[in-house]
């Protein structure tokens, strides 16, 4: 087609009668509208040519084809331009109407573009913020942190670019807003810039502040308590400790890891301590684990924790966390003063018990003398008989051996009486041993049998055929029974009762043995049963009122109880229980 066009004569763009005209100017100098007009003139000239040859007709067809192509391309260009404008409007709408704030910064922190949400956070119309420095809206004008944030964004060369975070406070008419800046680097027509998402996290920040304040309050409460406290999670890891815990670790040479203790597994610590300390350390780990698993409501244990300077005792109390939280609170309390007071009270109780035993001997003295006189008199009689069998007409060496055996028997009897009395009077600490329950009870009755006989009172022991062995202090059990029986005998004798009997009934139970001492005396004052156990309280003028108070203290120290009840028929009943601590 180009060859054909070279052979054609020049055609004027103006209308003509087919003659030659001026050559057109360079098409590169014409604009689109002028080219279209010239093209239309050319078509019109060709259509009006009367002598048009075949070459001219072919050129006309080519020109019409190009016209159609140009019109189609122009139509496509218009559609593309409309699509671009629609897309630009869409993205501009997304930028402006997004539910989060968008800001574009230059390297100096100047605002290049900002949407409505971000402008609202800054409290200014968007059209007034272009070109403003963002730093002027920061509380305290914290330029350094923001500019460092920008430098990090612009220095990033990653593909895709990395995101950077910054939390700042903005000025507000009512309160300081807290925003999070999430920024990336991007390239634009005007160069590199920082595109930032601005998120209002004021509510989240205030919630976090409230949580931190609650944590500080909780820690302050823990620190105010004098006991050493640790909070455990369900696996036994330590979540928090208080000041007393840390101070105890410092005072006892604990390492920093024990001082802070956070994330340490306390169950493992307890188990290692139990393995390395033998019987001195109680099995605490199992109890703590059962509390955490809600298999028991609480756990407590006392244990020694002596230092080089002093002997110390502690009480561990473990309770589950309340509400829906799983875990436990472990509290260690220093009970050294309490244990020392208990030890002092025990020593005082032992001393008073010794006085009470001496008092009981005073009460039994006449009967004891009578009881001792019997074997001693018999021994004296047999000694006279022995002397007659050695000398004189009735000397008989064979019978002398029998008489000497009788003397030995009476002396042994006297020795047994004195040994029982010595054991009863011996002052010492409580010593629990495994002993036959029946033997202890009968021994106590043997001690007071002479006293009851001298006052014309019959003693009777009612017990099953077989009684178990128990772990107890037999001397202190005997002391309680001697005191109760002596009181019963004196009550009967003082009232001049016709029926003169004291019954000691032994009633075995699943976890304890109960002894019921019943007398046929005048009974107890109405509604005064508990007052009898007060110190210096007595129903007899000659009594100091120590016996029952001391007896109850002994019973409780042995793990039992002592109380009084009126006898339904006559007299009084005293109930004394002992735990069945079998070994």
C-alpha cells in the first residue's frame, strides 16, 4: 500500500476539482483533531474525483480501514481512561472512607496525605493537615521516637518492605488518645514515602492500664502480708511471689533464681527436698498436687527449717485459687514463737502434772502405808519363823527354805508397790510407747485399789476379753484414771452413799477407746459440768481444783478428750477417750 501511495499524485486536503494542490504539512506537527479533519477532507476529495483510477480507489479503501481502526483504538482508549478514573476514584474512596486512619509522611515527618479517620484522631480537618508536621500532635512533642521510627522505615530495603510499630499519645480536647503507628516504605510518583496505618488503641491501652493497676494492687496486697507466699499455676509453676518470700531467700543465702522464683516448678523443688532430707521434711508435693487438682479442699503441714542462728518451724498452708482459675496459693508462716510457747506450756503442764501426782500420793499415803505394812509385816513374821527354824528344838532346815521363799515373795511384793509408785511419780516429758491397753488400765486400778478399799468403795473394771495395743504414754494415762477414780471415791465417801461402787467401763470404738468412770456419789451440780475443768474450780473445800484441769490437758495432749456427764441413775460419769494409734 505504501508503494501505491508513492505513485499517487498529491491530493489537497481542501476540496478541489481533481487538480493538483499543495502537499500537506508534516503530520508530526498536527494534533489529533487536525489530523482527523485533514483525513476527512482527503476522503471527501477522493470521493469527488471524477477520474479516479484503481490506485485511488484502493487507497480509499485502505484509508477507510485505517479510519475504522483508529476509531476502535480511540474507543478503547476512552474506555481505559474511564476505568482508570473509576479505579482512582475507588482507591481514593477506600483511602478516605477506611475505618482506620491512613497517613502518608515524607522523611521529615510532614503529612503528604491523610484520610478522614486519621484527621479525626488529630482533631483537624483533612484539608488543613497537608504539609503539617506530625510531631506537633504528639504529647510532649516526642520527636526522637517518631523520627527514629521514620528513619527505620526509610532505611528498610526489604522486598516486600518490612512493617514498623510505634505507640504514641495524641493531644485531645478531653483526654490523651493512644495510637499505634504501623508503617511501611513505598515508592510513588513523587519519590519514596512512608505509608502509615493509624489505629486508635485508647480503649485497649486503658484496659491494659487497669489490668496493670490490678496486678500492682494484687502484688501490693501480697507484699503487705508477713507470710511467704507463692502463687502456682495448674502445673505447679510459680506465677508470683511476695516481698516476704524474696526477703527470706536473701536472708538464707538463696540464689537469684530462688529469690525471684517465677516459672520455677515448686512441685519439683518440694520433691527434691523430700528425697534429700529423709524423714525431717514432710511429703508436701503430693498434698499440693491434690489441692491443685481439686481432690482436697486444702493442705497444711508443719515442718522444721533451722538456720545456723536458731531453730525455726514453719506452717505450710495450701489452698486452691478461687473462681474459674486453676492453681494454688502456698503460704509459709513462721510458727517458731508458737512452737516455743507450746514447748513452754508443755514443760509447765508436765511440772503441774508432777505436782498433781505428788498430791495424789498425798491422798493415797495412808492407803499406801497400809498396803506396804501388809507385806512388810508378813515378811517380819516369816523372819521370826525362820529364826525359830534355825535355832531351838523345832529347827528344820528344809522348812527354812520355804520360809525364806515366802520372805522373798513379800519383799518382791513391796518392791513392786514401790516401783509402781516410783514410775507414777517420775517427772519427765511425754513419751509414747506401744503398750497393752488392758495392762495400763489394770495398773491404774492397782494404784488406787488400796485407797478405795480403805474408804469402803468397790472398784470394778468392765472391759472386753481382748483390747488392742495402743501408742500412748502409759504413766499419763494412769494419772488421768487415778485422778478420776480418787475423785469418785472421795465423792462417794463424802456423801455417805449407801451403794459404794466405782465402775470403769472400757468401750472400744473404730478410731478410739473410750473409758467411762461412773460413781454412785451425789452427782454433779446442774449446768456446771464444764466449770469443773477450770483451774482452781472444785466441789470440795480441801481440793486445790487442779486435778481435772490437768487431766483434761493430758487427755488432749494424748490426742483424746475428757468431759463429764450426769449419770442417768445416780452419781456422775466422766468420759475419757484415747486414739487408736496402732503401730
